[in-house]
């Protein structure tokens, strides 16, 4: 968990499921903002459905709030707390 990531995520002006997913990502972030939670883990932490998590991730990426690396076999997410 990164307190810096959580401190960055809370005032970001998004609401609803996007906020829930963003703070779930922040909860899993390391000291440089990287994180690798599964979709199932994000569902558990955010309290929304799998489909809603996937949609929220796409929305957050489009808003340049997260960067998702799809190039490896393991999806990584970096949040903008750096």
C-alpha cells in the first residue's frame, strides 16, 4: 500500500465506480505507483461488478489517470501518483 497513492487518489475529481476502482488501485500501489491487482481483487475492494471494474479501468485510462500495460502476459497498472 502506498499512502502517497491514496493521498493522490482521494481528491481526484471522479465519482462512483471510477472512484471506487481508482482507490482500490491506490490501495495496491507500490512506492512508485505500480500495481498488479487482479480484476477479482478490484471487484472485492471496489464493491462493483467485474464488468464495471473493466469499464472503469478503460475510463480511467482514457482520462490519463492510470496507464495500463497490455504488452506482457501480466497486466500492470500504474496510477498517476508520481
